[in-house]
């Protein structure tokens, strides 16, 4: 199992967390508070979210 990742942005961070079995969610954290959770519908969408985060692309309007 790989380590969950965390991405830092100017005003917030995004923490990858285990959701269901192979599917992970992404908590958007601002001022040490989860302000939003991104829940991909499937593994393909999860992998696309990770790719976008790795490449510093915007996701879900944030």
C-alpha cells in the first residue's frame, strides 16, 4: 500500500485519505479545518484527480 499524499497550495492544502477499499477521498484543509471533501466516483476519476494535483492543475473549481 502506498503512502497517502498531501499537496500544498497558497491558501489551503489537500490531504488524500482512505475512503473505500481502493478508492481515496481528498480533504481540502484551510486554517487546520476540513472545508470540503472531494469524493471521486471511481478509481479512474481518483487517478485523474491525483494526476491534476501532482501537476498543479486546478480541480473541482478550487
